[in-house]
């Protein structure tokens, strides 16, 4: 006899950011009863660099071209057409190959959340965070605010400090594959154009960098990140270093002369996709930052997160078709994700380590960019 105190679902997604929203959107027409649970209510702030890469747009279009069109018409963004890189009083500009944007995460995540609300039958629970998660008798069970949720599949899309990952895997933070970052919003920063993002390198912190990403309403997202193992080894205070970086760089010092900081300087972690972690098991999958998928060079996680959400949805459909939710069968998700991202993430990690050990290669990058042919090659690699 069914327990009326237990909410029964086919799929429970924990986390309503880009990964979780992409998963819910990709499940929209599959006939599966889906719940989406998030600890916050939308719109909500999310500390991030606010860069929306080309892969995120491609995933939106692949789920439904109308979603990509809707984002094109979304007003709270700038299209990113180029990146200007500054290093040792040199600068070089690279044109973007793929369509990309800057958009505050409060706006972008709310856009995706609204798509889920308006285009799917997903039951959405906000201001809701699981207390306990377990997998017993081919069912995932969540205890949530005194209520119980059950489903054959649970998807952990709840970020770098995922409660799903903590309770269902033995994954731990490895400082060699984790970046500590800080970010603040500024107003009145003169930029080359709203379509140009800026990246500043300093030989003391390679391959880390400081970014200035323009946003609507005369704002910019300004941030700095560094490999956590280096932060620990060198006893770096990221917040102090952030302000020193701006003050000690002649270009930045001039650029920020009349700027106003309009938010707190907040910290956030970036779990890099450069180490093999457990991302699935009996009745569960991890996606997005919960699966440690961030690009080791660019620090981008949104595109990979949304791709992982779509691939997880495809595996979920296969699980229900076969009525098989075992770790062995769900491993198909791992294989699909590694096939899509594995080679790229390994190459990017190797690039990160190489630049860190041989910083003179960055000088070579600027030298190579003087050649139109090599510059085009670099643009495609980036």
C-alpha cells in the first residue's frame, strides 16, 4: 500500500542551475514525472564569472531551437565577440569563433528556470534542500524538510559542494584540481566595447588571470582565480591579491580610476575537470560542478554543465526503456560524457600545467599572434 507521506517521482533533480535546468528541459517530452529541487528561490545570486560560452548556446539549441532563439531575444546580456589579453605591457585581441555572451548568473539562471516552468511539467520545489540521501532497494530516497521523496533516479546538479556527491560518493576536494576565485561587480569601468571581454595575466600568478567582463547597466564582472594548491602553498590571500593586482597593473589602475565597486568581493570554488571522479552509481548521476567539469584553462563550467545535463537526461531515458538503474548500466552516462569532454579537458589541463611550469610560453603566444595564420589557430584552440 503506498505511503501518502512519500512523494513518488521517476526522476529527482537536485539543483536548479544551468546543469539541472538543462536536464529538466531535455526530459520535457519523455513522459517521466520529474521533480526539480533547489535550496534557493529564483531569481537568486550565484557567484560566477558570468561568461556564457558557445557550448551552452549549442546545448540550448540542441534541446529545442526555440530555447536558443528565446535567449537571443533575452535583453539582459551582451554578445562576446572578442577577447583582449594583456601581459607585460603587451595586448592582443582574439575574435571568438562560437556565439557567446556575458550575462549575470542571476539573470541567466532565472531565464533557464523560467523555461523549465513554462515548457515542462516538472514539479519545482524552491527553498528546499535535502537533509539525507540514500539508495536502497533500487530507489533513491531523499529526506527534505520533514518530507520524503523517492525516485528510481536522482541527479546531483547541486554544485561544487554537492550534498548528493557527499552522501553517495567518496569524492573529496583535491587542491591540485580546484581553483579558488573571488568576484565583485563594478560600475563605470571604461571598456573597449560591450562585446569585448578582457583578461589580464601577471607573471607572479600564471596561469591564473584577472578578468573584466562587461555587463548591461554600465556594470562589469571583475574576478581573479588561482589553483587552490598554490593558494595554500604560497599562503595567498585571494581578496588582498585581487586589489593588489588591480593597483599594481598600470592598465588596470588607470581603468579603475573612476570605477565604483557595487557589490561585495565574494569567493567561490571551481572544481576542475582534470581528475577522474565518481560521477554515477546505482540510481544516481552527477552533473555540472557536482561532477567537476570546469575547464582548467578558461574556468568555464556553464557549457560543460549544460552538456552534462542533456547527456544525463538521455541516459535516464535509456534507463527507463531498459528498466535498469544499476551502476553498470548508468555507466553509459560516464562514457558519453568522457567521449564528449574527456580529450578536451585532458588537453586543457596539460596546457595549464605547461604554462605554470614554463611561463615564457605566454610570451610565445603573443609572438605567434603576430602571424594571421597562427592567430587563427590559437583562436580555434581557445
